[in-house]
C-alpha cells in the first residue's frame, strides 16, 4: 500500500514541481544568453533586458526552493489534517505509511530541486571553452584517482555513501520537525495553525535545552576527555572520519526519531479534525 501512496504523492506533487523546475531551466537558458550577448551590448534596451533575465533567474532559484518547502508542509497539512484526513485516515493504511510516503516524496523533491539548481547554474555558465577546461580537469582527476590505492578508493566511496545517507536523513529529520508541530497543533479545537507555530518553536527550544544540558553533564563528568572504554586506541585519520560520520548519522537518526514519535502519537491519539 505504501507504493500506491507514493505513486499518488508523486503525481500530486509533480504537477507543481515539474513546471516550476521547467521554469528554472528556461530562465537559466535566458540567463546564459544574457551573459553572452545582452550584457555586452551597447544598446541600453538589450543591456537592461539582460539584467532583468539574470534577476529572473535569481528569483527562479529562490522560488523553486520556496515552492518545494511549502509543498512539503502543504501536502501533510491538506491530506492528513484537513477535510481530506477523514478519507485518508479511513484507508487500510497505517499512520506510519502515511508519514513515510510524505517523508520520502518530500526528500526526493528536495534532492531533485538541488540537482536542478546545480544543472541550471551549469547551463547559465555554459561556454565551450569552460566545458573543455572542465572536461580536461575531470580527465586529470580520473587519472589521479586511478593511481590511488584500493584503501583510499574504498574509503572515499564509503565517505560518499555516508554523506548521501546523512543528507537524506537530515532532510527527513527537517520534515519531521514541521510534521510534529502541525500534528500537535491540530490536536487542539481552535486556532490550530497558531498553536502549530507555538508547538514548533516550543519543541525547538525544548530540544536545544535538552541537547545543551546533555553536553554540560557529559562535560562535568569529563566524558570528552575519556579514552574509549578507558582503552588507549590509536586511530588513523580515515578511521576518525568514519567514526565522526557514524556519530553524526546516529545523532540525526535520534533527532528524527524523537519528532517521528511525537508526530505518530498526535496523529494516532490526539488528532482533532473538527
């Protein structure tokens, strides 16, 4: 059933995101033309047109991020907390599947948005001379990578996978912060959106206090100066990087799990659709 929810979500969000990304790419082409031809023109009209096209490209970059962010909140709010919630919550689907369908789709669109912005910047800066230099540089880079030992190649691949996992989990945790606040705010009978804002800042404040208190407690007991399990363990730089990435991933999972628990609790036990 999760697959059907994902299919429905991608269709609903794609109707909005794909045209917005298309506009971004179109403005990037226009920005490239303005950089290459219009801005250097002696005619006032064409010079001003080039500036306007570059400005439009800047607004398009800003707008695509805003749209993806608002859409992430709007889909959760509209499907589960408004009138559609009466239908969605009667489907033979668990609350967990509802939440994960929103999380996966939102995270995918955030990633697609970032890739689209990178592609649009490449289109804007596109020039045959620059492309030749980039390709030559990539060729040199691949030549150097081929000379690396298997040890560094494997570790480099592992770090890349860890970065991708950390980025995805960070996006999920960010979504859950807003979902938990919306779910908690809509457990009350009136002024639900206002209470959702209060819950958001309240949860953020509480989490910051807990994290700060935990750091202070660990510092008081000299935890950070202990050797691991009181053993003298010597780690090389690469192992230290992997341990650091593992700790970041673990903390991100814990952070997201807390807000996931809050979201599921209020959706299951306290949701007020009236």
